[in-house]
């Protein structure tokens, strides 16, 4: 257990961020419930993560598969939380990862998607995934470039892989992007999704975009999931 002052701080941070997310949704003329907050717990240990859940967070994300399954095992919160993987996944870690209910947001290659499909279908599971798009074109950023996303969606539309449901796109603004440029990149992500949906008659409802520094812009451009880390741990890290 964490001490009560730490818990209070986590609860205050959570409430404040929730309020800002709500305000951003209302300002964009959207329903606040349509924006899900994913708490990025990669900065903290399992105990503090449990404190975040106690504060009200029901969706958690980790960048590293090993961290995700270690925390998920030690917290043993079952259906109380949904886990999301938001960092690179090596194919040899898929099987172990799939022992937890997990949304894989960081699908960055056709090879990875097929491997997830193989593992999931042999385990009799259906896994929700997002395609990670490198919308900024930043060399240092991970993810598929826009052309690769188009190619991959065309393939999926033609021949849907077993055991996976591609639910949408995940994107990050480029390093050092100012708020206006970040918003432009989020708009491009949404337009890409809209084009793909229209072209292939596919449902791609999820747009995972927006982090501590830029979530209001992402919500204004249609984010359905925001991934918030540092803001939740202010005064703690
Ligand atoms: C770390 C991380 C986040 C959270 O970033 P903050 O700026 O701390 O909110 C979101 N998305 C991804 C992919 C990350 O790696």
C-alpha cells in the first residue's frame, strides 16, 4: 500500500486531468464519455499503479511488454482494468502478452500483425489492435508511414486476419512540435482514418492520440483515447 498523502495526490491529479479532458471534449462539441483516458503507468511501480487505479483509472498502458505482464501479474486486478501496450512488440513476446486482456496499440508492421493473428487464433482469442502511424514523418518516431498504413488496410480489407480486430489508429505528434503543428498532425490522422473508412467500408472507430502535453488538441481533432502519463504523476516523480 502507498501512504495516504501519495494516494491523495494521485486522486487529485486524476480528478484534475479528468476535468480538463471533459472541458476539452465539451469545447469541441463532443460527448466527454467518448474520450477514454488511458493512464500510462510506465513511470511508476506496481504499488503506485494500484494507487492510480484506486483513484479511478480503469485503463492502463505500458511501453514494454515485460513490464505490462509483470505489473498485470502482481496487481491481479482481473476485469477491473484493461491493459494497453503502446511500445514496440517483438514477435517472441506475443504469446506471453496474450495471457492478459490487452489492446495492442503499437502494431508497426505487417509481420507483427500476422504473428499476432497466428498466436491469437491458435489461443482461440480475438485481440483488439491499433495501427501505429508515424504521422509526423519524424525519423526518430516509430510506426508505419502513411503509405504503409494504406497498404496494410488494403490487405486487411481484402483478407481479414483471424484473431485480430483492427480498431483504428494510434499516433504521436513529432518531437518538439508546437501545439498548432501537433493539432495539424492529429487532424491528418483523423482524415487518414476517414479516408480509409470510406474507401474500404471498414469500421475504424478508435483514434488513440494525445498525451500530457497535447491532449486538448487531440480531443478537438477526434481522439477517442488519450494516453496520459506525466500529468498523472505530478508531484510524485
Ligand atoms: C510515455 C508515452 C505516453 C505518455 O506520455 P506523457 O507525455 O508522459 O503523458 C503516451 N504515449 C506513448 C506511446 C508513450 O510512450
